[in-house]
């Protein structure tokens, strides 16, 4: 049985479906330049990692936020939303003096 082909754009085009692949690469390059070719959270340069910085986006809205290294994307941002991180921040502000 043949696999059903997805109609969703893949790769960079999933973030900017109205653009060509070349335009998506240009958009990613602009983001990288704006961030100094570093992860938006830990500030380590992209060259420090074995893979490119990930394009972080809001999974509900699809809005692209920035470029993150794998650990920051997976373990810092990936586990939280505004709703789930707010109580953690409030707790740390109250008890971590």
C-alpha cells in the first residue's frame, strides 16, 4: 500500500508556506543576522552546535518567534507555554531571594 502524500509544506516552507524555498532561506538568514547567528536564549553561536539552530514557533498560531539551539528549543521552551511558565516565575520571584 502506498503512503499517502502530505499536502502540508515541509522543511522551511512549513513556517512560511507562501514563500519559495529560496525566500524561506533568506528569511531564516535575516533572523540569524538579527540574532547575531546565536541562539536567542543561551546566546551560544550557531557554529558551536552540530546542527543548525531550530526555527522556534508557536504551535497554536504558527507564528515564528526566533532561532534556538536544540537544548533550548526542546528543554527550555518546548516544555512550557505562557500559562505553564507563569506560576514557575511567580514562585521563583517569591522564594528565590
